[in-house]
């Protein structure tokens, strides 16, 4: 399945001739040739001046990072009624196409990938999780990645202070993107293997051999698991390093220190390479991309306004490093688009449009 999807992507890119890569200087000229908004226009739209789509996305992202961990917020503010109510209905709330571990103690929502990985490893076929995931992705595309996923949000914030992002060469980017497909295949192979061995009653030796990879093989590497499961677990056990003795206990705590270093390195890389984890390593993002490529809501370009030979601003600002100009005007069928709308916000000619088709 991984190879088919990649082949389709490559074929699609080959069908459309590559555009000349416009330099940053040319990009500035493209901006300069455009009429600036007059003060009268700006004053006639004060809401638009303060409240644009970029700010709206930041607001929604913060809301979700707090909201997804609402049990923690409720525990601080005496919201036991909310906690009890949500726990009662949580079994009917579907998982969302984001990265959010099922067993995070403070989380009120789980990620589809995290959930079906565990369900496969438990010997169940995840009809409900897969069904709701596919429906959400076909309708909304990967908007969950762009607007809700907590680790996606943290990467966006890590990138914010840096105005000079690095864009790898297209071939390097393509090779790096393959990694998440390979991770997905390995993780799902292990999950199904463990699940089948449980059904046949032969799981004891296998789960012992796989150790921390037996229940959900991606968890030890998942930044969301490290931040929202392992980290709270350290704190709740009173192992927070308030002194040297305590620090020693934390260092003793198996995987945690290398895991924490891994997350810090990913966020540090995101400073130069926006959404580095989503682009190259996230197996959840890879499977979400397969079903979201032809989503009902997507991005298109207005051919009467877009000037692809002299401007590449949409590509420069795209956090997923998508070659937007290579796709047809009508609909940008990229499995990597997270519907963040950065291209729409920055397009000086207002050529990027949201398509419902
Ligand atoms: S690709 Fe990024 S935003 Fe999407 S689920 Fe993975 S970490 Fe979250
Ligand atoms: S194409 Fe536009 S909406 Fe999609 S990820 Fe890139 S900037 Fe965001």
C-alpha cells in the first residue's frame, strides 16, 4: 500500500512540469508590484485587521492543546462533575485523526492512529475507529493535523521565532518523506502480529521479546506519548527532579531521558524545518494523508489571479514544503496538506481558494 501511494504521488508530480523556483528576491518583487491596502480599506474592516485566519488557527490550536488535556484543567479548577460526565460518555466519542495517545491520563480525546494500533495489538479489528477516521478525513482532510494535533501545534510554536526556514532539495525531501511510510508498516506489522498471537494464545513469548513495543510499537518514539503519558507519569510518581537525589531516580527511569532528548531534538529541528516530525516521521500523518488526498474540503488556486511563473510565496510559507504550483489549479491533491491556510493568508494576489468538491 505504501509503495502504491508513493508511486501515485511521484506519477502525479511527473505529469505536471516543474516550475522554476523563484528566488527570495523575486518573491519580494512580486510583493512590491501589488497595490497596498489603503488606510480607508483597513479601517472599513477592523475585525479583519485584528482577527485573521492565522490568528484564528493559533487560537484553535491553543484551545485544543488545553482542551485535549481537559481532565488536567478540570482537576485544577474543581471540575469533578465535568470529569465524571466525560468519562461516562467517552466510549462513544470517536478518536480524531491526530496524534494523541489513548492512555494519556489527562486526555479527553484520542488519536485515530494511536487507538487502532492498540486495538490491532489487542486482537480486535477496529471497525469504529477506522470508519470514523476515514469519514473525517474524506470530509475535512488533514485539518486535524493543522488545527488540533497537540504535537503539530508545539512544532508550529517552535518554528514561529525563526523567519528563515530551510527547504531541503526536492529529492532529499521525497526520500525523507518515505521514512514515515516505513515506520507505519513496521509498527502495524508488529501490532497485527501481537494481536494474532493473542487470538491464538501464543503471545507470551512474543510480548516478552518485544517488551515496551508489544502493546503499541510506536509509543516509545511518539512525542505525544512521551509528553502526555510518560511525562505526567514521572510527575505523578513524585519523581520530578527537585533535588539531586530525585534527579537520580528520573535518570534511572528507563527510557524517559533518551525519549525527552528525542522530543527536544525534534522541536529544535522544527525551528529550521517546520513540521519536521509531521513531514518525515509521523506514521499517523502518513495514513491520514492516504485518505485525505481527495478530501471534500481542500485547497485550489484561481487561475485568473495566480502567477506561478513569477511568484512562489505559497510554497515558501507552506510548513509542509508542498510544491503547490505543481498541482492542478482546481484542487491540490497533496496527501501532505494539513489545511493550515498559511498559503492562503500569505498569497499577495488572493489566488488561493478553499474548495468544496
Ligand atoms: S502528522 Fe503531525 S499533526 Fe498530523 S498527527 Fe502526526 S504529529 Fe500530528
Ligand atoms: S498547501 Fe497551504 S494549506 Fe496546505 S499545508 Fe501548505 S500552506 Fe498549509
